[in-house]
């Protein structure tokens, strides 16, 4: 089951994970070519966790370099 195609999360002090538009498009096309029938872009619009639900060391950021972004 293929559930999402995300850029990845970033922990404080680590380098930014960069995934190109071409790589994303290729992986989606490869999924459908292999018989995949469903692909979800549900995480393209932000989201935050504060307080007790926050993950220690993971920063809040918006992936403005992705094909679909909050603008």
C-alpha cells in the first residue's frame, strides 16, 4: 500500500532533506505503472504539534520547495 509521498521531516541541526520534483513524479508514475490504484497527497498542507504531542528535536517547517505547497 502506497500511502503518501512526503519530503521527510527534519530534526534540529540536521541537513535539510531535498527531494526533487522529478524524483517525486517518477516514483508516482512508477507506482501506477506497477499496478498501483491509489495515491494520496493528504500531507501537502502543513500541520503542527505543540506541547505534549510535539516530537522532541523535530522542527516545524513548511516544504516550500515541493511541487504542492501551502501557497
